[in-house]
C-alpha cells in the first residue's frame, strides 16, 4: 500500500512540475516577444525623431544615424549590446 501511495504522489509531482515548466516557458516566450516589440517600436521612433532633426538642420551625422536605424529595423541583431562596430572605412 505504501508503494502505491508513494508512486501516486511521485506522478502527481511530476505532472505538476511539467505543467509549471510549460507555463514558465510560455511566460518567457511572451516576455521575449514583448521585448522585441518594444525594441522594434523604439527603433522606428528613433528613426522618426532623427529624420525630423535632419530635416531641420541638414547635418550629415543625422543621415548616418538614420541609415543605422533603418539597417537595424531591416536586420535586427540577435544579441545587440549597444555598440556599433564599423566594418568599412
């Protein structure tokens, strides 16, 4: 009888653990999606702000920033640490 009760409790714990892991994975996935949406929205907002500044001042630096924003919007980095590495001179 003891073995039956122990086996039943182990199955219950395993089921609960599996459900909790599944829920945790779903929450993590949702958080990642929300973060991606926030970053995407921020990139578009930054590009619009810089375009407005560029229209007012016609500074070449703004054009460079606009190009970077557009690049990131079309090619989002996976693990961007905020540092832009130049690959050309």
